């Protein structure tokens, strides 16, 4: 089948629909028409220089994309810490409502999580405040941050307040403040 002055797609369309009927063409014919020009024999391929250029471009794009991908993976894993601390914060509020003090451990509240990337712990607990931490399993080696949450009860007006502190990257752990009026320690950011 010669191309003549027709484009590849005109030729394929003409070959596939002759007289309104669908005509079966073997895959080799289609591949030859799509990937090879009329003057090119099917024995020719890519030169070593063309392959080298493709490999170099691919490696450059990969070196640009991988760090960004690892950062996004780290941010996705940080969701485990935020959700776990959120569960513990609501459980602490319920425990305080029933017992007039915060629980000193998660088992006291009847809450159990199976974290994959973080270790959760209650750092301190008083009748008016509790602080819980979520620390990455490999702190400093993984591309995600530690979190600390404080749950505070103000007895004069019966209101609970929650402060969530996000640590900077690296092996730094920010601590939630001991009272609702404080700020996060070690350069942590209050993300409430």
C-alpha cells in the first residue's frame, strides 16, 4: 500500500474502511505505517546517539522529579500523625468529661491505633492539660516531621482548646505548650 500524497491517518482510514465495511489489517502493517516514513526501510532503527540523548533527558527529568515525589510521600505519611493525634484529642476530651481529668495513657481511654510510620505517646497529663506526641519511627532519616498536640480544659468557662504543633524537618521535636496561651517549642509551628 503506497502513501502517495495522503497522510498516514488518511491511508489508515482508507485501509480500515473500504466500502463501508471494516477490513482487518495485520498489526505489522499498522505499525509500519505509523512508525516508519515511506522512504525508510523497516531494518533501520535508532542510532546510539539518539538513545544516549533519550537516556540523558530521562535521567535529568528523574533527578528533578524524585525529590519532589519523596516530599509528597512524606506529607502523605504525616496524615497518619495528624489523624492519630486528632483521635486521641477527641478521646481525651471524652475521658475528661467523664473523669474530670485527662488520661495518662491511651489504654486508659480505650483507644488503640496500629500506626505504621509514627510512635504515639502521652508526654504529660494533668487535670487541665495533656500533651501527646507523634514522632516518626526513623526521626531525622525519614522525610516527614514530628507533631505534638496539647488538649487544654479551662474550668472557669468549661471550654476545651486544642493546639497542634508541627516540627521543622530533621531530628527536631517541637513540644506543645503547657497551657493554651503558650506557643510551640523548638521552632514548631502552630497549625491548629
